[in-house]
C-alpha cells in the first residue's frame, strides 16, 4: 500500500480540525491523505440510487464535504475517501497499522471533565501499533505549515525509545522548527530539608540529567544537523513538566510502551496527562 496519512471523520468540528491538520502533514510528507468514515450500518453500495433512497447518503456527505474543503486548500494533494462498514474503533486500529500516521479529533475538556473521556480516539491511541496524533479545534490548527511554536518531546532516560526520538527529530526537521526536549523528575526525599530544598542536591541532579540527555541526543543531532535540540530538566512531576512545556508548542510528542504489564494501564501518566490537558496536537508514538 502507498504511504498515507489517515484521518478519522465523524462530521464533528473536532474531526474537521484533525482533517485540516492531517492535510498539512500529508502535504509536508508528500504522501496521500485518506479520509476515513466508519459506520457498522453502511449498506452495500447499489449500482444506481437516488440520494433520497441511498442509505449511505449522509456518510458519503461527511467525506465528500471534507474532501472538497481540503482539496480547495491543498490543490496538489492527493486525497482519497474511504467508507468502511465496521465499528469505528476496529476500523481505525486497522487503518493505523497501515498508515504512516493516523490523526483523530479530540474534544477540548476542562480539567474536571477530562478524566471521564472515554472516546474512540483515546481507545485507538492506547492500542495502535504506529503513531497517532490527537488534535483539538483551535488557532493552532489553521496555518500549521507556518507555525513557529516548535516541537516538544517528553523523554525518559531509561529503556529504549529510538522510535520516539526519531519521530520528534523528523517532525522538527520537516517544520524547520526548534526541538525542545523535556525531562521531568520529581525531587527525591533527601532533597527536602526543614528550611526548603537543598540546592546542592538539585544542582547535582540537574547536571547529571543534562549529561545523560546530551549522550542520548548527540547521535540524533548528528543525523539531523539542521535540528538543534534544546534540553530542559524540570524538577517536578514528569506529567506536569510536559504539559507546562507544551504551552504554545505546535506539536507535543510523547511515548507509549508497546509492551506493558498485564494489569498496567495502556497509557502511562505522562501520555495520559498530555492527551487530556495539552492544548496543542499530541503525537503518541509506540515504542519498545
């Protein structure tokens, strides 16, 4: 199959925001954009049918309307429509396994509401084998090709994460944008004293962590000489550090372990916080 960026459509403003972002990304990558709408009740396609008796009329309209709007803004982009007679979750998971990138809409929620989000988008993000981006409606969607907020990547320092780092460097290089590498680390108990935080301890932790980040990022900077990564060590909860760092960014990149313990959540705390609270598009990259 030819390389594609797939976007899931359901007729909502959120899915159209995702479609606009996906069109920019497909054009940037020079690949086909696939507009997918999945509905289990799709009827077999008749040879000829008037719109008033075509059971798939409204499903087709969702795709056709989006295709016309996107093609007008991206005349040189190859855009294909895809109606699938299947549950949206299953159809998108299959599509994600075949796509360079899958893009889905995400509702903008308040902090209190966000923990009850149980959408198809979240389910796909948690199980997809290839990167998925969640996009909320907002000013960051329009004109993403010319945005300058840069790419932020949340990086741990234990375990392999080459897929995550590669995705972040490629995204920054494609946008000719700065790359900010954020590592959050909660202070150990011995850093706290009766009179406050022991600055000698925090200095030692920060310097040691920055040294480790430099060792990890060095080979990638050589591979992508046009991208100058700027690392930031934040001595706070990793989830809080990442969400804070993502303010004003064009894209936040977080990782998800492909193989987690049987009873563990499919999304770690950093990815969970990013998807619920970051305002910019969030890319979740599965990695070993």
